[in-house]
C-alpha cells in the first residue's frame, strides 16, 4: 500500500534550454498565497471571471507567471527564482507553466473550483482576497 510520502510532490521534468527542470504541483498553501498576492488571478481560479479587471490582470500577468513557475519548481515566493523565471523566453515559460498547472490541477480547474465550492472553501478564500491588500499593486513597476 502507498503512503503520502510515495506521492507527495512527485516531480516531473520539463526540458528547457537543454536542461531537465523538475516541476511539482503547487500546494494549497502555495496556491492560496498566489491568489492573495495576485487577486485578479485568484478571481479567475475562484469563478469570479465577471469581476476581473482585465487591465490589472494584464499588468500582473508577467509577475504572476514568474511566481507560479518559482512555486512550481519548489521555490515559492523566492525572489531570485522569480527573477530567473521572468527572464526565460515565453516558450520556455509556457512549457514549465503547462506542466505545473497539469500537476496542480490534474482534473482541470473546473472540477477544482467545484470541489472548493462544495467544501465551502471558495467563500473563505474570496473573503480573504477582499480583506488583503494586493502585494502586486503595492510594488513599484
């Protein structure tokens, strides 16, 4: 019989610029942190697409992509890893992002949101988003 130790953060590799980069799924803690830091992306993931400020989303997208890549390579919130991810070309970023999202949401985002709603978690996350000032909007550009 398997245990959580057999499956937790079972990495996959993504070839980038001749190197195999290990990626993992982002945990609940990591995902919540990203959603609070980037509220427009949090709205997308939590089903609030009608309330999304598309200008704010476009402004934060490059930083958010870099943050997701850093988290998905095992370095959530680590500035030097986010800067490295931000310097990658878009094709490399998308290759990493694709596998990270596949590992984070193996059944897709829709079933993930449905589970959050069913468990009553979505409401708590949305309230936290409303009460937490955006780190992205307070950082200089």
